């Protein structure tokens, strides 16, 4: 990034560089990363270019991306912010504060009147009349004569004295030791004093090899995973920022959401890429974030793998771990499944047969009066158990039905919730005919049970 160092000695501050244009910038970043990974671009070095708005350019990037100027700089800096590129000092340029051109040259002038009409040489002073001037002004034949009073100067130190090498302005006759330096802009012709000229620091950029593994993953497997999720009917957000129950905001690498009309499925996908096995601490951090957000479908994509401790913890927390090989298998399995479209209208329960048919159309395998063993060792009967394996995660929905002459009470919903908890199913649906009592409805909301009320089934 270009920086401007003020002549007052202040610390350099960032120059005003607008963000990359939406779409163009993102595509430019991806294309430049591809060029870096392929080794077609190695070192990115600036060159002076007085025709550009910046005064310098990065020809190798401009040729590869077909963009110029600030767009190039914005792309480079976005990759620096992600540690993909390493920025190194290359040069310091001076810039005109009026038009911001770096095409400027020094202009020496008289500090008294600003004229450039001066000469440097040995300066004499006639001690009698106090006239001062260059030696050439005093020379007459083989001696010295004062140009002002015409007196011949014979004795150095008596008639005149030498002031040494100095400058004299021919316009105002000022004698000075050093000229003042100003800078003339060759673009707008403005003159700027030395203490007001701006300094621009320009950088070269090089590829950060430590990020190669991550970038190679992003370039292909991650893109394929996102495409697979979309094909399965999920809405996908990368680098999603989600507020947790604690009030803290968490960043999730990939958030996949699908509303199939019965329940809303959220999958939090974390990506950990490193040079060696991922440690327990990183898996714990991911699990803590997802727990605070309240998502129970958790997937962790790791490269190259997990340590034994981390692997054991992930298993205990029901985090599905995918290494690159297993991810490739999952993606191949998902590709073999039919594409899923989100329902266009809200689902309403009309009959058990209609519900089962709807679930099957959504890709679920359905079992009625399913017998399932719980963690306690007890066997529970679930009215309808719907299971769908997306290849990425397996979704289980426990569906309970209860019909009564009046509102269904809290005890029925409580018993259903206990069964689902013991079995370990988090997606719960309760169908109440003709409806739920107030306390039962409050309990269902608290336990995140999706409730459908119907006059009859």
C-alpha cells in the first residue's frame, strides 16, 4: 500500500486507496492466487509509470488480470491482509500535493526572492563600501576593482575579504550559502517547498509459501464443497459472522442453511489447514463457537489431520471430521444424489400420509413406530423417524403425534422431548391435534420443538 510520510516528522499514514470494485476485485483476487500457485507470477515489483494515476504500476499483475492502477493495489493489499502476500519496502517517491503526480524535479532558488537566477562561486566583500559579489564581478584586467565604487582592491584582508564559496542572486543581489530547494511538478507546473512535499512509499510483494496448503484447498476442494451444498438445496455463506447466545460474534468458515418446510437445518463447517496435525485447542475453539451459536450439526475439514487427543474430543462432541481423502469421497457421494430444490410454499400438516409423502420427496427415509435404543439403555418408540444422509451430515427428525379432545398437555410434550433427548436427536417435531395447551407450547419453544397444530389428521 502506498503510504504518505508528512515532512513534519509524523509517522507514515496510509494513503487513500479505495476498495476493489465488487465482483471485479474478488475475481481478480482469485485469478492472482491461481497465478501465484501455478508459479507463473513470483515476485511482484513496481515500476515508475508517469502516465498512471499512481505514478507507478505493477506490470506483471496488470497483464495477468487486465486491470490497472488502484484496482491492482487494492487486490494486492487484500492478499496482504490475508497473509497470502508478503509486503516489502521497495522505494520512496516524492509526490506533488496539488495533483499527486510523482513526476517532479528539484528546483534550486534564492531564499530571498525565489528566483532561480543565481550563481555559485567565491564571494568578495569590499570592506570600505560593503559591496559583496562574485569574484568574476571584481576582476578587471589583471587586478580587482569594486563594481560599485570603482576603487582598486590590492590587499586581501585589508581592502577586501573573501567570504568563501557562496551563491549570489542576480535578481535581488542576495548572497546566501545554500539555495532553497523547491519541487516543480512536471504535470501541473506547481512549485512546492521542500517542507510541504509528500513522500510515497511503494512496495514489492512476494508469495507467502506458508499459505500454499490453505490456498490449494480453497482453490478446489472448498469450492467443490460449497457447490455440493448448494446442489443439495443449502444456502451457503462463507466467513459468516453469527451472534451467539453469549452476545459474542463468531466467524464460521462456511455456514449452510436449508429450510425443508419441516425443520431448518444449519451446518457449521470449520476449516483447519496447517503443516502438521491440528491440535486439540483449535478443535475446542471451533466447538465452543458452534455451541454458543446453538448449532448441533458440526463439520470440521482438516488438513493434514487431527492429533489423537483432538480426534477423541471431536468424536465425543459429535463433530464430523473430514480429511481431504474423506472429503473427496463425500463429494463424490453427494454428486450421485439428486439435486434438491427448496419448497416454494410453507408446509402445513393435513394428514399423516401427506406428511410421510412430503418427507420422502425431500429425500428422507421414513419409519413409522420406529424402535430406537437410547443412551440410557431404554428402547423408545418414535411415531415417525425421518432420516436423510446428505453425505456431509446425517439428519434425523423425531416426529411425535398426539391427538386429544382438548388441547394437548405439557406431559405429552415433555415425554416426547425426553425420548428424543435420550436417543440423541436434536431436530424435533410435534404434531398436536387440535393444538397445545399454553404451558406445553411454552415448553416446546424453550426446547426448540417445531410444533404443527391441526384440527384433525
